[in-house]
């Protein structure tokens, strides 16, 4: 498998999934357990899947994890989050993460929202 540099949201999502697939081939038990755990964490519960995606986006921004930011912006949009809900999540996260959070938000988050909304059309 050849890795390409991230040049779009769609390419980054593909890159992540390809890497996860390769890891799963090499470590099937661990990958299966990890996938089962994360599926359980994101199940509908007292908190909705939409709320859980917004929380995950905030944590991703705070930890400056580019792939998770992209993945959870997509998750937010897939769960019906509005741009306003996404940007309010950015605001709450920026209260803790300051400039580092804002730098990701004013670039990567906005690019992802725009690109993913265009893909839906």
C-alpha cells in the first residue's frame, strides 16, 4: 500500500481507512477489539450520536489530531449537525485550547465542512 499526502478531505479519509485496513491485516485481534470498543462508545444512548460526534470533534481539536478532526467533522455532518453547531463546538474547545484550536478551526474545520458539503451535492 502506498501512502499519499493529504491534499483534500476525501483523500485524508481514504488515507486513514487504508491505513486502518493495513493495520487490521497485521493486528486483526487488536483492531477488532478497538473497533468494537469505539462502536460501543458512539452508540445512541442518553447522549445522541450527534452529541457524541460534537464531543469527539472538540477533543480532536484540543489534541490537534488532524485525521480525527476530519473524521469527526464528517461524523458531525453525517449526524445532521449544522455549521453553527460545529462552530459553537469550536468555540467551547477554543476556551480550553486557545490559539492552537482556533488555527485548526479557521483552516481545517472550515475546509472539511466546505468539501464534505460539496460531496453531498
